[in-house]
C-alpha cells in the first residue's frame, strides 16, 4: 500500500537563511526528484519551491524510509546537518493531511517548475 507524504519548510517554520539554501530551481528539482524516485520505496514525487517555501510530495510504499531519504537529500543539497533541518521541516503524513496542505497552498509561479520536475521524475 502506498501513502502520500508531504514534507517541507516555509516562512512559518524556517528562517530565511534556511529557506534560501533549500530553494530549488528547475534543474535542482529535477535532479532531486530523479534521485528520490530511483529508490523502490518512492513511486512518484513532486517538488514545489517558491520564495517562501520548499515542499516535496511523495507517493511512497515505505513512508518512514522515504521521509528519511528525502530529509537526508535535502540536508545534503542545502549543506546543513539533517538535525538542523529536522527542527524546521513539517511532515504531515497520509492523504488527508498532505492534500489539505496542498489545497491551501498558493501555486503562483511554481506550477511550471513543479510540473516539469514531476514529468522528469515520472520518466525515469
């Protein structure tokens, strides 16, 4: 059985210095999503990155392992310790929590980058 996992940081959870380090441009998002979906436990992945937040949405067979991998990859990308990231990241699990969060999000200019990155991750 798969589960929808959402994890990210926002202006409500992380200082601007951390958000800037976690910001993903289109190339970085595609690379991160390819790395995440290369593992069997992650079936699909989408990244959304704006000036106020960076979020990952993952469909995972093993959400605990997928969360650990995603946090480790984000920390490595940002050049920070995973323990630093753990204090500012939010990780609602299950479709209800992730879908509610996604539904409240303002898509703005991130739609193009996230759909491109999603297509890239799907074509592995």
